[in-house]
């Protein structure tokens, strides 16, 4: 079930700040127990600022041994949402206003899908290379590949030996 926050609730809140504690499951993210987030929504004119902290234990799949492992979530999020389209021709996508600062266009929607925002932030928090453990057995595959590439470096000399053998035939 998607949890959503109404823009008007943020604007009508005291100091235009609305605190929201998320505690639930996210679609397509396996986790041990629920994923939690302490969030603060702030209405700033045409923008809504979201800041907060996300924590919990997600289950990720190891790139090496393909087994599921526990990945600890513990990170800050900061997002900006534009109530109106920033550019008429560029709607529905994130717009980079400054390097590393993105604004998500709400396309006139009257609510923010908290579950979706958290899903995106968790996906971004996962490392590019997901490895269950430094000593993961699946790592052997990569060590073997390294040995092979070392052999390839010797290959030119090996090729000469092969040629000699062929010449003698
Ligand atoms: Zn592994």
C-alpha cells in the first residue's frame, strides 16, 4: 500500500512543516521487518522540501554468489519537489538545478507518494557492486578471471612457442 502525503496538509501545518514517521514495507524491496523513515516536509512557495533519515534492513542479492544478504539502510535523504512544472516541455522527470541537486516535478499532483520516494532512495543507496561479504565464495570466480588475464599477458610468448611447434610439423 502506498503512503501519500497531501500537499495541503504540509501547507496547513504549523510553520508549514509536517513531520511524518514512515514505518512500513516497500514494494519490490525485500526487507527484514519494516523500513522506517523520519521525514520532514516543508512547504516553500512553489516547492516542497523533504529531508529525513531512512533506516532498516533490506535484503539484497550478492552479485558474486547470487545469495540474498542483509544490507543495512542508514542514510539521509533530501529531495525537492516542484508543485508546478519547471519547464513546460520537461515534465515528469527530475530536473537538475545545480550539480547534484534534483527537483522532482509533481506535475500538479496534490500529494507526494512517500513509498515511491523511499523506494527510489533505497535503490540509490544500494552500492553499484553488491557483495554479501569480502570473503564471499563467489569471489573465486573473479580471482580465476584475474589469473586468466595474467596468462593472457604471457600469451604473445606462448604464441611463439606454438608457431615453432607448427613449423616443425
Ligand atoms: Zn556472495
